[in-house]
């Protein structure tokens, strides 16, 4: 297929329609004034009144060096109370003209507000949030500080790892009304989740919630190859390749060296380690990777610096070990630690943390060149006087929770708070099966293989093992007729003969739930977690009585399956062939997963401005799509072609390098292999199916990448932003800056087209239009 052949050209009028909101402002000297004047003088252009734009707060203002555009983000307020996610992006060119691609303001806001005076106290709102998160018995939170009648800070107590800031806001409802609410953020203990919540200030109901922690879910795949060899490093340590140092030296007194799986190598399955010297980009990290004080010379001799702090978090407490964290290179700054491809995670820990540190820094430096810099909200301890808010390097947790009796396995996550607050990356270890023990056979929208934990394999095992002989039955949600009917803590009158029972976590032992399901005739039991994770299952008093397999499924996967229970849901418990090699693989050696997780931080900070990291909360958001895109583009090797099949997380899933990976289809421009189009989005309407929707966006952006490479050429040096691959990355990055809060596919496409006009004078409008139309995201897409 020649991507430069356009099967369908958009009407020329579409370009004028796209940029109909590009208007000349009266004052080009001050971008903020230009933006505000433009909005306040033209509200009717956007279906608003003057009153709707009279009470505004500028949340962010920053400058993009590549196209000299100043991005001004404005929040709508009523009586100085902000409307959650009611944001307007105003992008000001050097001549003062303003581009906007949509907004989330509420028309006629004042008439839609239900109240401006809360009848529910802020402390009571925190209690309601605690109860919603499963901490109903927690004591009343203690007030740490009252800022004013609309803003408070409460102690997290035994529930939240952080203090809880509570502020008055308005929440937009689906029926068009606007309700007064308390906005707060809770980081529950015992979980990597960080919940941003809005509690109705009159009724105490949960009006909205979104998790700032996103999970890889690479264990939830749609297909697995039977041939799953373990991959060994192609050369021994003594024969490992060595690379030359960065040609442009950073301002550092001693050379830094790292023995890692250097990009574009994706994992140990894809190539050998290399000893790289001074890999820091002098533009992005001018003092190297071990600096924080902007003075030549490293402050640290271990894996800590301005952009990331990588450490062993086997205790799952988000803290480095006591004493000097390892790996420690000493004064030589030579991070050269042994690696054994057949070793277990603890055997290779120094090497894995070094690799995790390296890849996080590489993602920082690469994306810095494309505009994810200090002003745009990147992750740095010291912003070196370049704007933005510092004190927010990535906290990169290796082997997260691996030392616990019930460790989390087969996953990865990234937590993004607003600019100025630390981000957190959690990398876990992966079991031989990858937890791939549950296969959903029907119906079509939820078919696939799901990652679980198995009670038989827990530290305190109970229940039956899962074998390579499928155990198959229809899925049924347990209902025991009590106040909490789906928790299965009492005997049910249901006939579950030959069924696989789905039971909610909570209120009683896992073994008791499984025992009651078994007594009703169930042949297997799925415990639905209340968190977005899977963990080992503790036994309890009835462990000896349970003789059916018992597994745990993460919250979102259960939510995906539940609507189909007793409505065609058919499930098999089956163990895939056991591959050779170590019992566990360390996710910190999979550069694709690390890049994927880091990219969540990029998309969350860029969409809606760096002070707003809750903008990717809508059903059609493309966060997972951008993350897969960055996993792909950072690991392209010279000689790769557009029709090559690429999977994500093939290493930890122990698949061949050309395996399908963690998605339904491998990525390729060949639509006979990857047929995903915009029409598939309608089949994944559930809020939890973000990965399935993200695949469609990645497929379109991957096509765009290769179309640009075909036209402008490929350069393995990612600092060359003018190569074909560089232009594709730049368009995607700038598209995130230009799109509105809570974007959908159409708005994301329009933002990339707008970026092409701003960056390159619209040189590739037809090409970009054709690429997106090919995946069903054309001019007439709805």
C-alpha cells in the first residue's frame, strides 16, 4: 500500500470550516490579553453569552518554541466558584491571532446552577468519599487547615496517603444541569489509585470521579500465540555492545555510563544491552541525569536525578530502601551491573533499576525536543529557570510490591497530578502465565484472555489449580438476597450448577465466598476486585472446603463482563502452555511498557494545560492510544517498514517479537492484519474499555507516522524533528496541546490538522486527512 496515494480528498471547504475560529485579536503584544479579549468580544461564536465569559480564571499560559504559539487555558466560573473541567483553550500566534478548536464552557451557566451555598459540610463530603471507596468505618477526618469557606485541607488519616484538599466547584451533569459540589483528591492506602472526586454539596452523592492512576493492563490480551519461547540476550555480558558518548557534552564534571537495553532496543528479546556514555541530551538535561542544582557535577551516585528517581519498591510503600538506595555506581558514575537472562527479578535488580532510570530519562529528553518542556509541564525537580512548576520528577518504582505476601503482578501504572506534584510510575513483575488464565469465549465485544491471580498460587493457597484442560461455563453474578447481594457472604438460593460465579470483593473471606458459590453448584469462582488491580487471595476459615478454582479479576474487567452475565457470557479457565525461563520477568526491562506509562504523563499534562490532569476522563479519550504510539515510535529500528507487525508488551507476555502483544491486533499499516477503524469505537462504549478504544487511535497515528516517513524520510536520531518520523511525533505532540479538554477522536484529528497548519503551513493537510479517513476518521465521521 502506498500511503501517499489519497483514496479520498476532503472538500477544500473543510479547511476553512476547521479554522473558522481563527480570528485577529486587537493586541498582539500580550498573548493573555489577546486571548481574553478575543473570547470576551466573541462569545456568540461559541454559543455563549457575555455573562458566560465574564467570570474567568487563567489556569495556564505557556509558550511553544517550535511554532511560537502561546497556549492560554481559561476556566469558567460562577461567583468565583470554578466549573470542573469547563476549560477553553485559546492558542495565540505571534501576530495576536487566536486559534481555538472547541471548549467545555457551559452556555447559560448562571441559570443552570442549583445553588451557591453548600448544605453538606466539607468534612462530611470527605466521609462520603471514604465510604464510596470502601472505608465506611474510617474515623471522621481531622481538619488540618481552613483556608476560607470554600477551601479546606484535611488529614488523610488511615485512609489516604496524602492530605486531602477540598474545594467548592460546580459539576456539569449529563442532563445539562450544574450542581454545587466539593472537589477532592484521595490516594487510598493499599492501592496505587489516586481518585479525583466531586461530591454533591447538597445530597452527598458522588457526582463524578476519575482515577489519576492509569494501568497498563497488558495482561488483558485478545489472543496469545501457542509458541511462546523465552528470549535470551543475543550476546554474553563480555560481548555486550558499547556506544560512543553523546557528541554534545552536557555540563557535567564526570562521564555517566549506563549498561542498558538502549533505544531503539525494546527489551531483552529484541537485542543486547549497550554501555552508553553521557546519553543525556544537552538541551533537555544540560547538567546530565544525576544533577538537581544546576552546577556541574553529579549530586547523586545512584539512580536519582533531576528527571527521575528510580528505586526498589518491593515493599510497595513508594519509598526507597533504607540507607543509600541502590544501584550505586560510586564516584565512577559507571552503572554497569550484571544481567542474567535466566535470572529472577531479584537477581537482576541493579540492572533493571538502571534500565528503568535510563528509559525514563530518555523519554524526558526525547519529548523535550518536541515541546514537552518545563513550561508545558514536564517532570523535573529543578526547572533551571525555564518556567513551569518544578519539584515533580517521576518516582519510578521497580518490582513494585514484589516483597509482599500478596504482590500485584502482570501490570504497570502511572499517576499524573498537576504540574508541580510528583508523578509516579509503578513497574511490576510478570509471572510465567502473565496471569492469562481466564478466557472469555462470548459474546464478541468482551471476547479475549484476561489477567487474574489464582488462589491456588497464592502464598496461602486454597481452591483448585487451573490446568491446560479448559473448564468452561456460563458466567453468573451471585445474588444472595442480602443488603450486599453480590458479595456472596451468605448462601444463595441461585442454581449455579455448571456456572462460573462472579462475586464482589468485601465483607467476608474469599474462601467463604467461593465455598457458598461451590455449594450452589458453581465450577469456578471469580472475585471481582474493588480496586483497579489484581492481588493474591488470602485463604480464610473455609479454605479447606473449597475445591474449585478461584481467581481475582481487576475492577474494570469485571465491569466490562458484568452486563453480559446470564446474557451470553461464556468463560473458560485454562492454563496456556508453560514457557521456559525464569518464573518471573521484570517489567523494568520492557522499554515499550515504560514508554507507554511515561506517555500517560505527557497526554495528561498537555491536554487541557499542565495544571489540569483530569481532562482525559471522557469515554472517547485517547490516552491509551497516545501511550501505545510512544511505545512504538521510540523503538523503531532502521530498516523497519510500515507493514511490519508490532505488538506491545510481547517480552513480558513471553510472545515472539512479532506477536500480537497486549492488544487485539498487532500494529501495522496493513489493514488485512490490523482492520481497526473508528467504527470499532462504538463497540467499546464501556468506560473501562479504554485500551480497546486507544488501539484505534494508535492505528491511525501509526499510519500517519509511516506516511510522514514515506514522504520525508526516516532518521534514527530523534533529535531531528524535521525528519518524517520527527514530523509525525511533532504533530501528535502539538495536537495534544491544541485539542480541547475531554477530546474525542474527531477533535484529536482536527488538532493534528491544525498543528500541521501552524507548524508547516498546511503542507500535509491532504495527506493527514487521507490517513485518518482510511481508519474511518474522515470528514463525515460522527
